[in-house]
C-alpha cells in the first residue's frame, strides 16, 4: 500500500482549513444535497465530501457510509489533494497503490474511486468530492466533467459558508466599531479626494455644535469653513506628506470653530483607503476627536512643567533621579550641579562624560555606598553629608536628602533626591569653632587677675601665638617717632627678638601698622610682594599679623604675631577677630594697670583724709545698713572699738523713736540718692545717747553694689551751747520785759504830749525812741513765745470753729499795716462751710506773721492774696505775694530761728527772724503744717495745712 504524500504547503493548508471552520463542523443539508445528487447521477454506492486534516480524513457529508472519518494514511483523498486534478481508480485490485489498502480489503471494500480536489477561498486543497463503488467501473469524459461541475458547486457552498462567516464577522466588527466610536465620542469622515464628496457622522457635527442637517450640503468646503485659518497650511502639509507616502497617516491637531463662536481643538487622523488605477488617492477615511480638554491639560502640564523646571532651576540645590548602580547613573539632574561640581549637567546624564560617583571624594565613597545601601534595605529616606571634588581642585561639602522609590511589586525602581551645597555652612561651622576656640583662649588669658601685668602679657602672647599657629608674639611700646621698645616677647631662642629690645620703626611691619592705624595681616610676604621689606630681609619673616594698641585714647604701640614660615591660607575672620579682641584686652590691661596705680595713690590720699577728718565718716551697706568702714572720729564718741562697731548695723545705734524719721530719709535716698541733713541720736556702748547731725549719699561700687557714705557730726557741744543761749535769752527776756514795758509806756506818754509840748528836735528823737522800744518789746515777746513753745508751756485752747470768719478778721486787722506799704489784702474763699480745730488767737498770730511778711516783700501797688482749698490734711490756706521770691540757698533754713534772707533785711524790712520759726511751732501744736513754693522773681506762696471738717454750725 502506498501512503499519501504530504503537500508542500501543508502548514499553510492546515491553517486555512482551521480558519474555514469546516473541519468537525455540524452537518449541513446544502452539502448533503450535492452528495445525494452525485450518488444517483453516477449510480455508485458511496458519495462523499471529505476533508483532510493533519492525521484524519473527516467527512463533511456522506452518502452510503456509516463512519465519520478514517485515518489519513489510508485515505484515497489524501492522494487526490496532492495532484490537484481528478484521481480515478477504475479497479483497486488492479492498482498496486491500493490493492492491499484496508479500505479495499475490508469495509467498505472499495473497487472504484473517483475524486476531484476541493479548494478553499485561499486556493488551498481542503479535501475532495468523491464517488466510490464496490464494483469496478469507469467514468467517461462527460461524466468526469459532471463530477468536476459538482465539485465546483461544493466549492461554491464552501465559499458561501466562508462569505457568510465573513459577513457575520464583518457585521460584528461593524457593530463593535460603531459601539467603540459612539463610546469614545469620535466623529468620522470619508472624503472622495477626486470629487470632494464628503461624509460625516452625527458626532462630527455635534463637536462643533451643529446637526448634519444644519451643515447640509456637506463637502470639503464645510470642513475648510470651520477650520482655523492659521491651521489650514498645517493640514495641507500633513495631507501632502501622506499622499506622497512620507507619512503612513494624515495626523494633525487643529482648531475648529464652534457654533457659539469659540474654538475647539480636534485630533484629525485618517488615511487613504483606495487609490485610482494611476495610484492617485481616491478615498480617505478618518476620525475627529475633541481633544480640547487634553490640549488644555497639556498646556497646563507644560506650564506646570515649566514652572517646576523654573522652580527646580531656582532652588539652591540639585534635584536628581538615578539608578542604584555602581555609578549612580543619573536619569535626571537639575543644572545646579554645575556650581557644585564645576561640570555641566549634560556630563552626568546616563554617564555621558562622567558619573556622579566619580566626583565624590574617594575617602567618602565606600562609607556613602554603605549608608545608602542600609537605607534602601530598610526602605527609608536618608540625610547624609559628604565631600565633592570640584573641577577647580577644591573640595566642597554636599548634603544629600534622598529616598528609594519602589515599584508596586516591591522592586527598587530608582533613587530620588536633593543635593545641597553646604560648603559655606561647613566653613561657617569651622569658623564658629575657631571663634569659640578664640573666646576660650581669651577667657584663659583674662582668667588670671592675680598675675601682674608682665606675667599676664607673656601668658597672652604665648596663648595668642598658639592659637594663630605662629612662633613669635610681641607687645611693643612706641617710644618716639622712630623706634619701639619691646615690652613683652615670646619667640624662638634662635630669633632676634628679646625683652627690652629697641626696634627701628622701619625694620618691621609694626611701622606699617602705625602708619595705617589699622590691623594688618599678611599670610605670605613673598606672595604679597613684600620680599624687599626689611622685616623679610633682616628677620626672614613670612607671615605677620599686627594691630595698633591705644591706651586712654592715645597710640601706645603694636601687638603683633609673626613666623618665619608662611601660612598656607589667608588669616581667617576668626583669627582677625581674635587679634582685635586680644588687642582690646591688651589696651584694657594696660589702662587698668595705669588705673590701679593711680587708684592706689588716690586711695592712699583719701584714706589719709578719711582718717584725719574731725567729723565722723561711715560707709554702710545700702540693703542691710551694716557698717563697712568707719573713721576714728566716729568711734571717739561711741565708746566702741573699731572691731566692735563694724559688727553693728545702722539700726543698732539708732533709738527706736527715730524709725519714722529714718523711713522719711530712706524715701529721700530712693528718690534723690541723698538724705539729710537731719538730727537724731546715736546710742553709745554704755547705753547713753548723744545727738548727731547726719547727711549722706548713695554710691555704687565697681561690682554694682549700692553703698551709703554718711557724714556724722557729733553736735553734743553745739546743742549744749544752744541750750545755754536759749536759757540766757529766756532769762534776759524776762528780766528786760518789765522795765522795757515801763520805758515804752513812759516814752509813748511823753511823745503823745500828755506832759506838755516838746521841742521839735526832741519830738523826732522821742519818735525814734518809741519805735525802737516797740521793736525791742516785740523781739522780747517773740523770744518769750519761742521759749514757751520749746518748753511746752504755751497753752492752746483748741476748738472746732468756722475758718472763714477767722481769716476775714486777720485780713481786717492787718490791712492798716498793709496800707503803710500800699498793699491790698484779698481773700478768695472757695467755700465758707469749713471748720478747723484751732486756737483762734494762735491762728490769728500765724496769719499775722504770714501776712506781714508778704506785705513787707511785695512791691507797692500789688496785692497779697489769701485762698482756701482742699489740702493733704483737710484744708489749705495759701498766702501769695508778688515779691522777689526766696533764694535757693535760703530755702533750707527759712524756718530756723533768727533766719533772714539777707543781713540787710532786718534794717530794710524790720523783723526779728523768729516769725516763721514761731509760726511752724504754733501750727505743729495745732496738728498743722507749713510749706512754701517760690521761684526767683515770681513771688512766694506759703501754705498752711490744717485738719478740717464740714461746718455744721455748732461748736
């Protein structure tokens, strides 16, 4: 038996058969009709439409056979599809190819076979239309043609089935496309390029606000009319590129005018779907999509990206995105990497010229890789500082804040971060550390106040040299215009400098400092062009820094440091600041040394005055009253030793009854910084007392502590003499009053003419004698009143009585006296309903004293005004004159006995000098007070303050 050959196009044939859907499909009556027709037409036992699969022969239609399939290897049809023509076997027994075929030797016992290959629409042989008989036979040519015709009918049915399937698929595709178009809101168009005929769908019209009926008639002009004029050239260029084959599609984004007048953005895309016989475009089809929102979003995105890039470009740092590889390959990097590294950003993107990792300081690379690896493993951001090697060879500091970015599946995608140039910050930190070191050094220098000036200077020079890293430190005093004297020196033993050395101003840079009167700092004299200067020629000085020193406002000299080795860098700000501060310390130290010596001399002088003073002097603590220092004169009256007295406080030597007066003096110190003079008593060691007169002032010592300097005068002897004087005056007054009264009476009688007329000369003399005797009597009466007041012997009849009538009486009684001076007395009472508790006669005496003084000191033709107002005790009576006022130096003693502003007052104005002293004593006995206000040239106002109450009419 011969098995069928495999066609050359077997793979494609099987694919086409599979795509046709015929193999193993359901029975179809159209094919069954044709096989029945063939069976009857040729009078055979079996008629089949067979299909040859990969390993099987399957029967799409069968007549006279019960099985559905056989193996391909024994099939007759397998031979037929190979030869592409009718295969006829008249007698299988006589044909060696088939004689032993199982289909011949067994069921269905084939003796005759004739089959015509059946072609699929693609031209591939799918199987055969065959007729089979169990007896040998043959077909004449006419019968063979009939079999061919029937085979063509089968092929037509196969094509029809295929066409139906295509139509069904096309319809399904059309429905799907329609749903997609409607779902995506896309407008469609078709355009006959040759005729201009145009077809739009409804959505195309809706995009621009119309219906298709509103746009009728529709043509290419419809589109051109709605298109933006500025976009027409763009569309023409795109059409030309597509028509010429340069572009696969016509694709533009353009503007079209909406019915309401605004413009919408449209994505217009299409392609030629047919061409004429000469290759010219015939039909085009395409879509319109409203992309206004997308364009707006794109514009917004572009603006946002522009803003972002502008923001990134203006951020003082580098933003980046890189891969986590050995080079840190940069996918994106902002251009701020240029000032950080000195290289353009284009060098680093995808490592085009160099990698970012290559500019990291070698000493930091391994550490940095480890740190970032740990943070990536923990999925946490990092903040790290490392060094960058700049293109110019310098080293810059970078601070990187980065974070790993992972995919949804947890894979590391890339690293995002921000790099900031912190070189300046690092330098500032270094500078601050140097400044702290400078302050620490200065603190060490100034922390040994017990050293003498020479030791302090050497200590400061050594610490200064150590801080500045220089070998020599000098403090030179300017001796004259030509030389310095070295007052302090630390230097190598082999060097030329030593204490006490005289230096020519021109031989060192100290002379330059004096000339400029400012700090001078040179890190390298040779680099600064000073290699010809004598300080380099003579002393090989390479580095120098110096500053002028001023003491008490005058140039003292120069503080300088130098070295025979140049500094590698310029003197830093902290080093310059250090020298300025050290220069300030040196100036202050020298001034302090001068001051200490002057102070010691001054203290010695003051101590001598302090101890030799005939009056007591004490220094007290302001807060506690404790005695800090006292002189011998103070101790002489107390009976204490110095050690004992210094254990006491101010209050321990003051009797308790002076507490209120002391508080008044304390208030004076708080307000004015001074107190006194005022009298009180001190308690001696034996408990006895002695009178003292105190005054003093508040001072502040160098530590800010408040102290009190007290001047304490023992006035025991003064009091004794005053007492003897008062006793003498009292005795004399009593002894003189009686005969003087008789003399005054006799003179007045004679002067009045009661004893007869007197010569004119005698009359003038008698008038003078009468006036002098009256004045002497008034003086004696005042002395006796003062004596009674001081002795407490004057009686007071205190009663509540209306004030106004008493004042009116006083003015009435004193007006005749005022008339002598051409002065008017005026009373201005705010109210009459005021009562005071006084002795009416004594109040009249008070008012008489005040009114007579006001009259005597007022210019003729003026007025003395008496007013009543509210006062601190209840009521205030004010007596105001328009006189010259009271001199400042007299105000403090105006109420003292026998006090008068001028020694000529007694002669010019009259009076005893006791009036105001008596007035004050009288008021004190009536619980009242007296005060005054006076400005030179503006008159004087005396105030009498008395307790008062409303006048109820009963007393």
